């Protein structure tokens, strides 16, 4: 599974994402993705430990933290998070429900 994160604090957000207990993976910052001052990272998740519902809840909380920060100019900012599942199914986290996140984790 891959998770693309875009925004000025994409690296910080990605490092925090990969620090979530139960997620194992790494990330890269492709040069060609940076445009118009927007940084992007692509995290590759190679392992999920602890159940998809638990991880879905943690992803949901992580995303909500950064979505709420859009209203606080001094908080870390990300603009977009896209999950690409193992079957190439795509899910934008912005308006995703907990159930939708859980489903893409289980695919």
C-alpha cells in the first residue's frame, strides 16, 4: 500500500504517520512531485500489525489532526492524503469515513 502526502509539512507528517504503532514502512520524497512550493512524500506501507480497525482509527485520528491544522496558520500543514491500496483502489482521506479506511487496509 502507498500513501501520498502533499503539503508544506509533508515530511514531518509522513514521519509521524510511520511512527504509528502497528505500521511498518518507509518513505521517499520524489523530486518530480515537488511543484509550486508544495512538497510531497510517498510512504510505502509493508506491514500492518494489530488489526485493520485499530490502524484505521489511528490513520483517521492522524488525518483529522492535520485537517484541523488548516485553520491554524502556525500548525503543521498538509493539503492532501491519498491512499493507494494493493489493488490500486484509491481513497482521499479528506472526507473518508473510518469504515472506508478500514476497507482499503483490508484489500
